[in-house]
C-alpha cells in the first residue's frame, strides 16, 4: 500500500508522469520503498557494530569465539 503512495506521488511530477514507474524512480533518483528499508537496515547494522549507536551490541549480535584470522568485527553474527 505504501509503495502505491510513492507510485502516485511520482505521477504528480511534471514531465515524468507518462513514464513507467521504474523509469520515474530512476529519473527522480528514488528507490523502491522495499529497497530503501533493506538499505536502512544495513546502515543500522553498521552503526550498531561500529558503536555509533549507543546500544549494547550483545542485544543484537553474538561474538564468534572461534580463533580465526582477521579483524574482530569479522567474528560477529546475527542472533536468531
């Protein structure tokens, strides 16, 4: 339903109302709302892992205790 709001709003922009929805998004520099939500999730994950958000990482991730090469953030996996 929300995607429909964006679809209709892009039809209101002059000179692009005749284009297909995908072409209107590209012309206006927009993304599908589903894609924006996924992108936002990845940005939030990055901020949690790197301490930009003031939250306890343990609430969202477990640290892998295996002895592997690489940096410490490489050994984090999401809790399920």
